[in-house]
């Protein structure tokens, strides 16, 4: 059963005041011209890079594993750029909540939108298959403004207040939000001919998890995409956003995956990972390296995060 929702204004206890202060500061920043606000986001990310030793070590380790061909200096630069991208993502979350449709549309270029709209016109449900990139929130607003309606999957935070902030912000783009473990609701919406934004790329250790290499590194992945697509009788359309150096956004839809799902869920995951890797290589700093991507592996695999102190 879904947890009862509470309006944001009901979170008035002192333990929430620091969050309100952060939201207020973010609102002020988002009133600035877009490039100026992104510059502040970059500074915020640089600060996080300097003070966040543990998270910095996780990012460094992930990048070291995925890009062994890069020199130490190149990996350190990519780490710094990733934190800058994270800082900009906070600002973009604010723009996703408060910017006007016209402001969003002026910043975004959408490529191949017909791959999404044509199946919807035919009454087919769509899994809008993506991954965790730092441009996630602002890209949803652009797709919605272009006339494509969709639901979005979200993940609960330990704080119900933060969960409601993130969820209500995402609802500026999505018609509905679905908790990531609510497979039944996803299937119902897909069978009703709705598009559902879904990013199954983070580490997964529950039933249905398989080990599939990510940039050549053993990684836990969920096979749920195949299950949901089959049960929901859905078309699967890959979707990947990218922030340009000029502070604009290119949102690209790829052709619907043919012969998906197959009878081999591992092969389906491998196909998704290959698409994801190809996009990450175009903007490596914008992927969410800050998570422990290579955790939860079965016994016998090396713990990639056992000696993080060496990466600080």
C-alpha cells in the first residue's frame, strides 16, 4: 500500500528548517539567468568535491574502474567535472520545478520525438528507457512541453520530506509518479497505453538480479525491464539527455528496440548496458558516478570499495 502523502507546507518542525533554507536559496538562484545559475551550480559542485572526501573517493574509484585507459590526471579532471555536473543538477532540479515552459523549451533541443509519440498515438504503452544522468529533472519538463505525456518512476528517500520535494518536483513533468518497486502499477499504466520513464541502471541485489559487465566491470543489474515490458505489452524506447558546454540540452530518443524483450533477460540487460555505455562516452561527467555502482556482488567477486581511503 502506498504511503499517505503530506503537503510540503506540513513539514514545519525545526528538523526541516535547514531543508527549507536550502530550497529558499535554490529558488533565488533559479531567478538568475540560466547560465549564471549554472555557474553557481558548478561552484557548489566544486565545493562538494573539496569537502566530500568519501563521495569523492567513490567517484574516483568508479571512474578508475570504468576508464583504465585514462591517465591519473585525466581521471582526476573527470572527477572534478562530475562534481560540477552534480552541482548544476541541483540548480536544474530547481528549474524543473519553477521555470516556465517557454524558458525550458528555449534551452532544449529534442531529437526524434516521433519515436515516442507515434506508438502512443497507436495506443501502445512505452517504457521510456533511460539512466541516471545529472540532467534528469530538466529533461522531463522539456519532453512534457513538447506534448508527450508520461509517468515517472521515483525512489523513496530516507526522509519523507525530501521524498515529497523530489516527487512533487518530478510531477511538474509527469502525469503520475510510481515508486520503483511498484511493478504492478507500472504494468497497469503501460497496458493503459501510457509512457513510463524508467531508469534501471543502479545496483540491484534482490530477486531477478544478474551480473552483467558495465564498462567491463562485473555489475549487478535488474532484469525487471524485460519483465515489465512483457507484462505491460510495451514498446521500449531508449531516451538519453545531454548538457552542452553552452548550458543547453540535447534530448535524444532512439528507435524502439526490436525483438525486445527476448527469452534471454541477461541478453536484454546487455543490450541496454551497451546503449547506456555509448551515451556515457559522449558526456562521461554527466553520469551518476557518485553512487556505489559496483556493490552488492555475490560472494567470490572483489569488493571495489574495500580500500576507499586510498582514493581520497
